[in-house]
């Protein structure tokens, strides 16, 4: 095989290889590469670096020095051996602004993270994270990352502006230090703004650096914690009565039944508690202290009073003498219903009426009470006769219940009565009784139909128990205000009588009461506006609570428990500053990079080696030589204007 030859062209510097080219054969093919290399190496070793250059010059008198050598390889093997090796560091050469761009990207990412977190939790309840980590802590961490990340490109940009300034033209030497201080902290940034030595870009960068200090507090203001009412359905429970059968057989009662003790307790509570909270004992469930229920129907006791003063007339007893009958002041008063005030000394009276078996009242009626008096509630010792007729009966009420801070408030929005009058002695009912019961008491209940067609029922035993007990408890009685009555001896037959020196409202003096029940109604009449109606309403409500609290015939009504919940409210307006700071930092970095390329300046930024590499020319250096006082040196530097320049000896800041 024929031998192939190639030439290697070298530059004057031994270490710099410029090209590899194919060439013709040399005139001295016996000269080998190894021999030439040994000669050059021996010359360099003997003469040093300068000697090496001289030797190389002697050996290479022309621009190119060609060595020829033989090769036994084929042409394809030779092409493969001289193929260039690609260095990946050259292809992917790192930009001098890579660090700044990456930090800016980190700041933008952290800001996007803040926005994403706030958008996710906006309007939601406060998150319950482990280790007592709060949403504010997470936002503050991201804000710190934003602040730290954007300061890197801002500080680098401020540092780079000094090189740009001196490359663009002459400037006071002291500005070098001003820019350097601005890149190191807010104090230098304020100084750069104050001295106005930074120009448009320097002032812009210093402003961004200063405003970024407020980024953390502004981000903290974005999150606000508010409270709201949250409804939790199904947690609230309140009972309603569908039927009532609370009664016990009792031979002591005229009707053969007596009420159960909870009902008796409710009656006494309604009459004598004087707390204006007759429904306070109703059992309910409200875990939050604030609950509401939809309107619901329940079996209840209703009270109603009407004024019958217009039908009052004077009454003188049949045994009175003709002289007393002609003296109207000695007579009493009466109403057609049968209630009486026996004499002028009777200032107040109560007369009960109960349904008869023959059906003289609606059969849902428990009793009626007629109240009469001779004094108004506002003027004392002036004759002003009045009369009220009040009814207590079973009914169905539509109730709206609400609990506010633990207190139950119920409003009756609708009432349904059954006004049917039933003759209990009729042959049809007696036949029905005989078919359904072996006793003498009818077994059919009192019922009240509603628009929903659901019958609310009261057992006949429960109704008879109340009627029998009330005939004893609410027996007729009066309040008499006279010395003879007050000094009357209380007999065993009237052991409930009360004689007191009582002052209530406009009423004052020694007063004799036949029963405690009369005393209670007398007190309420003089103590409160519409006092009798109020007391009967309390009695009815208390009895209704007892019916709704009974163990049978009761149904739970589910309601909504309302609780106060703290939630996150995002005030997006406070996000304007962080967004402006990040956008401004990015814009500032772009401007600095553009200016660097425009003026042809190296990206030395805040490099200490770059500062050490640049020297002061002789004239400038001599002006500062021997000055140890830094302030004096700064004063001189203000008057020295320099420019960044380069020559064959190096890079200089020269005058």
C-alpha cells in the first residue's frame, strides 16, 4: 500500500493548534514527528518560556510550520482519526445571567404558589394542619422566597450598571462605590436614589430593591379571617306531641282519673313560677347553642280570653232587705254566664265552668274561667267594673322554634281548634262505649284534624283527669278588701284561704283571698298589663311542654344547628404590590442585559475578581496615593472622572 502524508499547521504559540489540513508529501520524508517533538521539547526545557518562544521562532521562520509523517492507515481510518471532538460544555455554554434568570423564575414560581394557595382556600374554613402550621405561615414562607429570589437579579443588575456606566463614558470615580453599595442593601439603594447618580436604570433598580422590603407585610395583609354562620342540618332536635294519654286511674277524683305528676308540676310551674319562661323545661338538643327548626305542628293547650264587661249588670242577693236592694252601693255584679261579685267589698272574683256530659261546650274544652273586678289597673278607689271570660282547651299549634345563645324562643303562627259539641249521654255514644269498653268511661279519644289529614288525639282518660283535678284546683273564689273579711277566721273547710296586707300595683290594703289560685290571678291583674291573659298563656304553654315531654306519643323534629365558623377571606387588592415588584424586577433585569450587550460590556456584575483585574492608570492612581483617610479619598474620587478602557497591557479605569 502507498504511504499517505498529511501536514499539521501550527500558530506561533506552541500550545495553540489552528487547523488540521491535508497536504502533499514533504521533501524530507525521513523526518518523523517524534524527532521534531523531541527537539522542541529539549529547546523549551533548556531556555525556559522565552527561550521556547525564541526557539520556536527559529524553528518556524514562516507563519506555518509543516511536519510530515508517514501513516500506515487507510484513508477511512485517517478521516475517523481526525474527526473533531465536540465538547458538550461548548454547545450548552452557560450564560453569565443564568443565575439571575433562575432566581427570577423561582420568585415568579413562589408568587404563583401564593396565588394558587390563596385561590384554593379563599372562602373555606381555616385549615387544620399538623404541628400548628397555619395558612399565614405558609404564605409568609412563600413571600420570603419571592423576596429573596428577586433580590438576586436586582442586586446583580445594580452591580452591572457600574460597568455599563464606565464603559459608556467618563463618570466620577466615586460612583463606582455608590453602585456597589446599592447592590448590597437598602441603605445603598436609598443613597443611590438620593444622590441621583444612578440614572434612569439605576433609580429604577434602587426603587425595586426598596419597595421589595414591603413585600412581606403586604402579603400578610392579603389573608383575612372572618366569621360566618354555618348550618349543620339534622343536629338540632326538638319534640312535638302527636297524642297525649298521661292519666292514672284514681278513686279520689270525681271523674275516676288523675293527671300524672309531670302534668301537675307543669300546671303549678305555669301558675306560680313567675319567670316568664314557661317553655324553659322543654327538652331539646342544640349542640351549638344556636338552632332553628322548620315550622311544625304539635298537640298543645291553648288559652283565649274575651272581654265581657259590656254584659255586666248590678246584682243584689235575694235575701237582701229592700233597703239594701235600693242601695246599689251595697250590691254586687254578675254576668249572664253566672259569675258573681257578691257585694261591693268583693274587688275580684274567679268562677270556673266545666263541660257537662250533655255537651254544652266543644268537647276539646278543658274549662272556662270568668274573672270579674271593680277596679281598673291604673286608677285606685274608683269604681270601674270589668269582666273577662277565658277558655283553656286542647288544640293543634303550628310553632316556629329558634334557639339563640341557648335560650329557646317559640312563636305560634297558627292554631287549629275542634269546635264540635258532643253529647256524651247520647245513645249512639253509649252503644259505642259498650262495644269498646267494659267500664263507665268512654274509650274514644278527643281528636283534632289538620289540613294534612293527620289526627292529633287526646285520650278521654287524660281529658277527664284534667277536668276532675281542675274542678278542685280552680274552685270559685274572690278577693275581699274589708276589715271584717280580713279578720275572718280561716276554718278547716277553707284551709286554702289567705289573708294578707298586700300592695301590688295600685291595689293596697288588707285583703282576704279564698285560694292561692285567686291570689295568683289577682296579683297578675294589678302587676302586668293584660296580666290575667299572660298568666293563662303561661299555664297553657307549660302544660303543652309537659305533653311534648311525655314518653309516648312524641316525635322528634330535626332542625339546623348553626355555628360560628372562621373562614379565609382573600383581599386580592393587596396582591398588587408583590405582582408589581416581581414584574419590575424582571423588567429591570431585561433592561440591564440589553444595556450590557448594547455598550459591549462584559457581564462582571459584582465580581471581586473583576474589580481586582481592572487597574487605575498612573495618573488616577497617583492622585489617590498616600491618602489613608477614606472620606478624603472619596472627596478626591468625586472630582476624578474615569472611563473603562482596554489596551494591549490590560483593562483600565483611566482619566
